């Protein structure tokens, strides 16, 4: 019979190993070490990775197993399978994942996890030398790339509607994809344009665990403020001083520049759907496949409209490329930290492409 919470078994095994070490330690050290381990476990239980109620780990409960193509990141047993820590081949999944199995201690605290340094991205590019960021990168790279968009549109005309086209979703929490920029091609890259590569932060903040607590995943914002003085929050930080979004404000944080440009891209997508295709389009951030027909033309997608039968169908290559990049930015809400220039470039070029079909004043924008 399958255990209801197998991740707890792995966590318990890791804890037992720690306990055996404690028993060999001096009595005075045991209490201190036990307390430290207890705090780490509590921190993990309060994190997204340890949330037994999260849809990330409960979505497949009705099916009784997590399918192999999802198991790596949505089940600890799947992640161990991917690492080869269960005796299987490394880098592949041989078995479906076990339900109710969050990412636990055993996922990262194994020899196989510590040895992992190279990760293959959806574009096919392999990135090495990742060190402690490798395990994070496995699940935070997305599942699609700009290459998938290029393949889908083929030789179709930019404004040619095709029933063969459908929205391509990069997936969720794609920080690693954003961070590596042009190196891994997570966004759609327009021909003739150049894109920035891996965002290199200062050495003390250039890995996942340098900025995120590895157990709670919370950001160590105080560390940011050590260098970026004179701002109230990390969203106020900016290192570039052009007016990228055309609102005349060059003092707002780069988060604001990205957010405004992101909003303008959405407006342009809607304008293109209505004016060029005669098929109003809208976005619902909580419903797959995200882009739906705006049946009442009110500019918003209600829950009643956000149903699979109303998924947007009038796709053209130009629209698909812009919508894909819109989603890339949407699915990394901390992209303004991970690689702001890359996101600004994707947004700018998507708007520029749409400006060939609908009226957009591109002169107001600046491209990094």
C-alpha cells in the first residue's frame, strides 16, 4: 500500500541519520544540534517546497500518481528518480511520482544532488558550473523555450490565422530561465535582435541560495539594502536610468519599468486581437490556457469566459510570439531581480513587432 506521505519517510530517514550523529556527539552539543535541526525542519515545513496542501503536490491526487513528465518537480520520489539517487539512470524518469510528496530533505541532501552541476534547459542548451544552484535550476527553468514558438509558427505569414497554432505556456516559476537570458533562450527572440545573457550579480549574491534561504525560500532583503542604499524596498532598486516604459519617470525602480511595459504589451495584444483579427482576446492569470476569447468585448476575462471551450483560437505567428513573451514575464514575478534587461528586451521587441499591425508609439520606449 502506498504511504500517504512518503516525503515524510525520506525526511525521517534524513533526520535519523542526523540523530545517529548526535548520539556520538558530546552531551552538551546534542541539545544545540537537535534544536538546530528542529528549526530547519520547521522552516522547511513552512515553505512552498514543504507544503503538503499545495496544488503543486496535490493536483494529481485524484489520479493516484504524478505522471512521469511532471514527477521530477512535483514529487520527491520523482526528483530522486531524476537524480538517480534511487538507483535508476540519472537525468531521466523511470516511474510516475508518488502523490502528496513535497520536495523534502532527501531531495537536496544526497550525494547525487550535491554532485549535480550541469542542467539541460528546454531549448536543448546545457549549462554547467551551476554548483549549489543546480538543484534549483532543474525545476525553475520552465518547460518551453522560444525555439518551441519558432517551430510552431514555421513558415506562416506573420498575420496569418492558423488553426494549427495554440498558446505555448513556458510553465511556472521560471527564475532560472530568466536569469540565463540569451544563453538558454527561454523567451522568444526576434530575428536580428541581440539579447543579454546570464545576469551576473555581485559574487556574494550570484547564486540561488545566496539570495534565498534554502529552507524557507524567503529572500534575504536586508542583504540587498547593504549595497542598494537609499531605497525603501527592493522594488525601488534600479541600476539603469533610461525611461524604458515611456512614462517619464526615471526614478522608479526597474520593477516599475517592467510592470508598465508589461501592461502596455497586454494592451497591444488586445488591440491586435480586436482590430486586426476581429477576435477580441483577454488573459486570466489563474486559468489554463490563460488566453481566452473576450466574448462580451469588455476587455476583461471573467471566470465564466475562462473555460477551456473558450480558449483563444485565432492565433497568428505575430500574436503567439508576443503572447508567449508576455507569459514569460508573468511567470517570473521576481524577474526584475533575476535579469531585468532581458525581460525589458523581450517586452520591447514584442511591442515593436505588434506596432507593425496596430498603432503603437515606439519612440517613447527605450531598449536596454
